[in-house]
C-alpha cells in the first residue's frame, strides 16, 4: 500500500501533442509528493508510450498494443489505484483551479455518502475570460468523464464497466451502479477544468458517423440495463424518432447509417444486456428522476 492520497489517471490514444500540453499544465499536480500518476496508452501509433518513458520516468505507463476502448481503459486504470482517491482527467484537458487536491479531499471528508465528484468544465479551444461562478455544489444524476474524482471504496463495491460497450456510456453506467449502492454523485464547481475541444466542429470530423453510432447504442444499452421495463419502449422510440427528425429528415444521411448500425448493435447484444441488467425498481427510478441532471458544460 502507498501512503499517497491521490492517483492521477489519464487515458490517451494518438493525441501526443495534446497530452504533452496537458502534462505541462498538470506539472503542479505531478510534482506533489502525495500523488501517483498512471497513464494508459490505448494502442497509440504516434509514439506516445515512447515519449512518456523517455520524458516522464515518474509516471507509470501501461500500453494496449491495440485499442480496447475507453471502458477497458478505465477498468484497467482504476484497478491499479492503491490510494484512497482517484483523480481522472482527459488527455485534452487540464485544471485551471490550483487547489484541486485540497478542494476534493475536503469535500469527500465532509460528505461521507458522496462516492464521486464531477467538476465545472469549460469546452473551448481558448481558456475562459472569466473563471468566476456563483454555482454551489449539488447532487447530480451523472457526471462528465472529462474530469472527475472517485472515492476508491465505491469502485470496489460496484460491477466493473462492460468492455463490449467500447466507447460512450461509462459515466451513466457508473452513476446507476453507485445509485443502486446508495452512493451520491456531486457536482463540485470549485474545481474548474478546461476541455480544449471545439464541439461544433465535431460534426465535420471523419469519425462523425462512428461517434454517433456508438453514442446512440450506448444510450440504448443503458435503457435495457437499468430502466424499469415499462419505461423502456417509450424512451427508446422517442430517442429514435428525435434522431430521425433532427438529423435524417434534414438530409443527414450519415446519421441514418449510424442509426441503423446502432439498432443492429442493440439486437446483437440483447443476451449480454439481459445477463448484466441491474434495473432500478419503480420507487428507485422515481427517486432517481428527482435528482438534478449532470452538469457537463459550463459557460461563464
């Protein structure tokens, strides 16, 4: 066992330029004697592992020879944590808040039923002009995985992520499992993360169709895993209709292909969904619906 308090976790794949910038911005955390750091290179072909080995000997690097997906990566990273708390950040993000560790440790100490905290996240290529906020901590249904901290005791109480999801849905999977175990997720706005992405441009990316397919199917997977049976048909067909209405009927035929592929993914995985289901009871579902939605995007 280590006497450190935090383990900083960073998943990465083929984003060496972004990762180098992130590590530079996180130097104040990496130099903290109470922090371990583990990076998982998920099959990068841009020299990520070699760079880390040569330039960051104090960081533990694990490498997948071929990409296994974010669910497998998070399972691996979290399984290696020996500290009381895990602090996770994406490879294209960094903390603007300087008292990150102090804020998180104090919050967990003062809120014993909180198993995970999510952070205020600003999504843009440029840092916000103002970092001030009047927001207060609040309990939320789920969280954004761009930056979060977890009480490791809770991770050891819940089922591990389903690696055949590959991408998307890990946040809500964890959230539902924590809820079933009586743990809370809180939004902690004192900690500000800068996520260095241009969300609007993603539709023009080459992987747009693949992203949409994976996003849709993961949402539908979650319905079949956790929702009461009576809730599934209405929500499933509503989301299907909205995708057709907002994308396909407006001429986005890439979306049509993604929707059809996602439907086939759900059909093929029905046996797995049945085997791994952990449904909320009707009373649990009603209580869950009363919790505030996850706060993913912050605007100054």
